[in-house]
């Protein structure tokens, strides 16, 4: 199988499987073995648990950027 055929096959996968393929390929290019990557993974997992449990709620990106612009607009 050549590269174009492989890409064509990958594109035909369901979105969840495509995401898994993309994640696997990116990990092969940038190995997440550093201590910083491990610490970020811990933070990301904790935040996901907080979101799913309702401990915290999401803030729309537009609102976040509006707050930032307002803060620095002074």
C-alpha cells in the first residue's frame, strides 16, 4: 500500500478512529516522554474529571478572549 492509498483508507474511517490515527502519528513524531508532557497530562486528566463531574463549568472561548481584551485594554 502506498501513501496515497493509506491516506484514502484513513480518511474513510469514522471520526473517532481518524482521531486515534492522528494522535498516534503525532505521538510518533513528538514522543511525550518529557516530565513537562507528563505533568500536562496529569493536569488535563484532572480538568477532564472536573468538567465531567460538574465541579467546574466550561467558559466559551469568545467570553475568555473578551475578558482578556478588556483586562489589557486599560
